[in-house]
C-alpha cells in the first residue's frame, strides 16, 4: 500500500512538472493565482520569494506601492476575498509575459482604503534564471457599465 501511495505521489509530481515545462502559460496563470492566495493567507514568505526585488504595483486607487508595502498589506490580513477569473497570458518575449485577469476583491466594510469590488489586473512576469518573478502589477477598477 505504501508503494502504491508513493507511486501515485511521484506520478502526480511528474505530471505537474511536465505541465509546467510544456506550457509556460499554465505556469504563469498558476503563479498569478498563487500570489492572490498568498495575499489572502498572509503568506509573506511566499510573496517575498515570488515578487521581484524591484517589484512595484499601481493600486486601483492609482498610487504606486513598493514590495515592502505589499508585504505589509498581506501581513495585515486586510483582504477578505481575492478571486481571479478570466485569466489570459500575453507573451512579450521568451523571458517576460503579461497575465491579465478580472478579480473580485473584498476588504472589511468601513475601511477608508477599501478597494473596488471588481477590478481588472495586469501582472508582468519576468524570468530570472529558471524562476518567474512578478515584477509589476496594475489594478484598474471596473465600473458597473464595463
């Protein structure tokens, strides 16, 4: 039984690795979703590793935020929901791609800095060595007429 479980585990990891190497778009989509999950779960260690050292974000309010500020936001647990959907990848070149998606955002009510519930987000991913790093992110509020 242990051999069967180990075999299934090895096969699963092999398939995941094959999927990641065979289609970089799937990897980048998974990476953008993983960043959203890390923000929700206060996984600052993951974000510190995944965001490029010179990462910057333009929030839905139009302000520029550095990596340190984004890590503080994640640690604070200010986000209650962050659900990306309708993800698309646009390759810039072999070492950079843009992932665009719509996102449902929920922050605590009464928070003056509360983000618009519906946003369109663009992530710029760059390949550094063998790792993809999130270098830039821009969020744009979606209006009800959009």
